[in-house]
């Protein structure tokens, strides 16, 4: 209600009633008693408007009270509306923990649905929602998709959040952070980005860096390291002990070890390669086949036959078959037997 307008109208009405009574009804004065208390004498017109004044004061108090209660109720709706906006923003940001508390029943259902739903903004929303908070979130999401680096700290997103991962990747691609920065603070970055950083690092990094972060070594990255041994570019010098240390990080089987030997055939000198797999075969039984493969690949027939001679009759039959064919003057590629 418009209390100001009501007040003006009421005062006009009270004044008109008082004027009418004084001008056309009676100009006499009279005194009255209220609860035995004698009040001063006033014109009759004054006594007529007193109840109107009391009624006005009571009605204004009544309207003010309900206006205040209505204002409190509307304030709850306004606050819940802002919480819904926050919930939508959090849903766009794919926050893991979302639990907004609402004070009005109508918003409780809507808010609960949003808090348990993943939302993906469409391209048309990038034109604007007429809400500054949502527009800011939508711009951040689009900037990250476009490869830009944005500030996400105020949104308190976890490292495994997809936007955080992509934003960190954008920072890495732009050179704001290096592979060494990521690997030395791996707990702050997603595992996929850490592996990507290590895969990039080993292409040019010295052996000390490769060994420092060898816990992130994969089979694929190991073969990148092997390809650098005595290569024309980004040459890597590595001892057998260091190479065995790297190999031991991974869960490799016999076929993997044979592939390693094959990969080393182009870069490692034969003596070092033979020594490497001789040492490995002493440390692990599944490396014996890789050692035999290495000997036959290097045409070291005598040491290979001596090794086969000391095995059981049902062991390493493929290599024994290859050796028998060599004795008969048949030349086959050793790779056909592994």
C-alpha cells in the first residue's frame, strides 16, 4: 500500500469533516470524561475528528506491520533467486559439491534439481543472459574453450575439474608454466596433464630430469627415451644401470623387453646392448628371451647356442628352432620367431 498517499487522503478527509461540523453543525465547546478523567473543553468539531485520527493511526500501524512482513517475505524470495543464479553458475562450472539452502518452498524444488544436474550452456547463451554473474561465468567457459587463460581461484574449483584441467593446459601451451613446474607440483594438477608434461619433457630433457620424475614414466615415453640414445638430435647418453632403473619402474612382460631390444638395435652399440640384456636376464627370468633375441639379432650364434644348451628341452623352442635352421644354412629374420 502507498502509506504516503493514504496519509494525504486521510488528512484531507479529517480536515473536511472537522470543517463541516464546525461550519454547519455546531461551534459549541464541550468537555468529556474518559474513564473518570475530565478532559479539557474543545469544540465539538475537534471531538468528532479525534476518532478519525485514532482510526488513521491504527490503520497506518496495521498497514506498516503487514508491509514490513511482506517485505521480509519478498526479501527471502530475492535471496533465493540469487541462490538459484549461484546454483546455475556452479552447474555450468561443473562443481562437484553443490548444496544451496533455500528458505522458500517454491525455490527449494528448483534449487534441488539444479544442484543435482549437469548443465552445458549452448552457444546462443554467449550473447548474454542479462545477468552479470552468469554472463561472467559463460565468458570464462568460452575463453577456456578458445584456449585462453583465465583466473579461476575465486570459484574454488578442484584440480580434477574439467575447466581447471583445460585452463592449466592452456597455461602450459602458452608457456605460463613449464613441464618442470607441473611435475614438481604434480599434486596441484590433473594426472593427464602431468603425464602430458612428462611426455614432452623427455623429448629434450637431460637424463637427470628424466630420472627425477621417472615415477611418471610410461611404456610410450620409455621408447621415446630409447630413441634418443646416440641419436643425431637430442642425443642421450645413458648407462645400463640407469636404463635398468627406468625399465624397473614399469610392469613389462617378455614381449615388451624384446621390443626394447629391437628399439635399441639402431642406437646402442652392440656390446652395451648385449651387456644390458645379460644383466637383465640375471635379474629377471622373463628377460632371458629378450637376451636370446638380442644375441641372435647380433648374429652372436655361439653364445646364444650355449645359453640354449643349458635350458630344459621344452623351453625356448622358438629360439631352438631358429638355431637349428641357422645350422642348416637357412637364413630367416629373428623377428619371425618372436
